């Protein structure tokens, strides 16, 4: 079996969906493949960290337009304007988790492609 796609590893780390036969096959591969196992472990740690993140964990509050954009992308309808110093709420935990996962996915992609580049393998495909 080829390596597990990074997006599939993210789904497995999130454990939000009912496991499928493809998931079981991917997990069997992860158990036997050091490369996929390392990525899966890193993503699992990021998911755990993201799920416990709070607004105070951010160095600075993101600009209001960032929250509006994320909220729009996640939920569809435009979000109402927020006060300048928003208080933490459970909904922001989800958004923080999504931000952290997006960052983790970017790091995972970069890590994979940098490692491939160092090993003299071909350039990564366009995403
Ligand atoms: Zn693999």
C-alpha cells in the first residue's frame, strides 16, 4: 500500500467520523510504516493540543476580519461583528482547533516535502 495521504491522516487523527474499511487499512499501514506513523503521531498531538487550546493561548487576538472569514468559511452565513476584546467561548475553541489543524497540516506538508527534497526525490505535486 502507498503511504497514507496527509488529509487522510488528519481525518484519522481527528476521529470525528465513523471508521471505514479504508480507515482500518490506513491504520494497519500506519502501524507498519515509520514515516506515516511519525506523521500520525504528530497530528494526533496537534489535535489534542488544539482541542484544549483557549483564546489566552494565542500570543495576540487575531484580527476581527480573520474570525469573520473563518466563521463564514465554516458556517456559511456571515458572522455578526464581534467586540474588540472578545471573551473566550466554546465556539472559538472549534475555530482555534481548525486554525491549529490548518497550521499542522501545513507543517506536515512542508516537513514531508522538505524531507523528500533532502533525499533527492522529485518535487512535490501541486496542491
Ligand atoms: Zn507510509
